């Protein structure tokens, strides 16, 4: 079976508010589309997996961002090269911020990012918390949950992911949420994002399949014919949670 390699960045430190659900959705939908998902993870100091086809990453507290920062800068060049090769990526909240130029905390301390996305983030005293509804030409209505102190501003090279109709998204000034550059998506939305927004999951999968095999996505096999191995998924989620 054709393999698609899904790499989750920093699951130990950057994985909150259910972000691991994004990994599970990619794994299951790849199977439903007839591909064999190879699930990979990368934590600070580990060997960087070869030839990832999709990269995803989650949110984290400022302290988690501190813990991964030096390592992220170390693999920055490799990630830039993958982004330029049009490898699809989805980075949520804390990693969205660090895929930008920097996150300046409320105390004025800069956590340097890798600048794959042309965005800058400034911590404020007001945490933006709550449900978000946003409209995207490409993905339709996008929904999720936000909880962040950082407010993100887009530069000229990044396009907003969606226009916010409920909640805040990137910041309190511009009514937009997330960013896109190459095939790299950044978003503030947890919840997790992909179970609620399968169109975004399918964007990541179809882009990867097109890149790797030069083919279009086929039909999604009926979920009913392929029940979720709930016990296995629950066990895996528990392991990830307890290793944090
Ligand atoms: N620590 C960052 C902030 O508060 C990111 C938070 C998150 O990932 N939910 O803005």
C-alpha cells in the first residue's frame, strides 16, 4: 500500500486542548482514502525523521515554547526547505506563533521563531478565549476554540486562512484567523481543528498525495465499514498525555 508519512512536531511539549486529535484524524482519513499512514513524531534532540509528507504541530504554554525553541531553530533550515518544496503543514497556536518570526511575551521577552510564515506575535494582558467561527473560500466555515495571550499580525507574504465572524482569531484588530504561505497553514484553533473541519484535513492529505504520487484523492471509504479502533486510540492518547 502507498505510504504517507505524517510527522507530528514536539508532541511532548506542544500538544494541548486536544491537538492530538489532528494526528488521529489524519491517520484515519488516510486509511479511508486507501493509503497507509506512517505516524512519526519528533521531540527535542531526537533524530529528524526522513522524508515527511505532512507535518503537524500543536499549541503549548509559553514554557513549552521555551523548551522547544532552541531545537526548533536548529531544524529551521530543514523545515524551510520542506515548506519551499510545498510540503503541506498545519501548525496550531504555539507552533503557529513560532513558525512566524517571533512571539514576544507580555514581559517583553522574545521567543524567536523560524519565519516560515510572515507573521509576528505580541503577548498582551488580555487572553483571547472562546469559540471561533470563520469563513474561508477554500475550506468553507471553519470552527474551533481559541485560548492565547499572543496576538498575531500578518505581513505581506502571508494570507489569512479565514475571515472571523465569531471570536477573535489572530488578534483583536483584524477580523481574520490563521495564515497561509506555500502549503503551510497556521491557525489558533484547537478543539481539535481537524475532526471539526475535515476539509482542512483533506487539503493536507490531497496535497501530500499529489506531491508524492502525482495523483488525485479518490473516494473516501465509508467510515461504517472501517470502525475506529477506539481502544487503541484511547490507549495512545493516554500514553501521549502521561509522557508530558
Ligand atoms: N503560549 C501562547 C500564547 O498564550 C500559545 C498558547 C497556545 O498554544 N494555546 O499565546
